C-alpha cells in the first residue's frame, strides 16, 4: 500500500497494519492516531517516538529467535543472511539464544537485515556481557530499527 492509502485507512485497519510491523498494541494505537503523515520519514519518526520500554515485551512476542527455522514473513526476509550459514554457526546461534534468554528473560532481538549469521552471532555474544538495564535499552533501539524497515515496506518505500 502507499502512504496515502495507509493514511486513509480506518483506525482499526491502520492499527492492524502496524501490528504486522510490531506486535505492540499500545504502540500501534498511538502511531495510527497520529495520522495523516506527510512522508514515510515522518511516519518512521512518529513510530520511533511512540515506542516505549513498556512496548518491548509485546513486541518480542512477534519475533522468532535469530536462526530459527520457523521464521516467516518479514522475519524470514530479515534473517536471509542466516539461511545459508554453516551448521556450526547455526548451532552456536542456538546455544547463544538459549544463554541470552536465560540471562535476560526474552529473545535476542537484533535488526538482522543485511547481516551475516557470523555477524549476528558476534553481536549476540557481545551483548551477553550487558547488564539487564543496558540490554533492554539496546533491544529497544534494535526494535526501532526493525520497525523502521518494516514500515518502509508497509507503505511501499524501500
């Protein structure tokens, strides 16, 4: 759809479209209520500004683990760099995902678009050293980047 079509959607449909980008209902409601947007960049800026720490847990429910073979749709497209990774790297990602979840209590969230499995693994290993408060801030920043990409696709911008 175009930005103009998004701006013209009924509120409930705009929220549903945004929930396909980020599964945080409060965030989707706030962003949809701020329409119309004059540009994709304005929509992306409003989406970033609307995102709160309290949205992170809801948003994480919509994200599969990095390297998880059940990733679909946007997640599968964003994790394309992991698809052909060597088995040892995929195994290390799986172990890293488990260690991350045990340490922080939620899935490792990273803007994976255009990144290799090896790069994502190195980032995961580095982030395991973060304290929980710092890591939550990092995860929120990563979510902002993911949302930016998904919103661009939603309204037909690359």
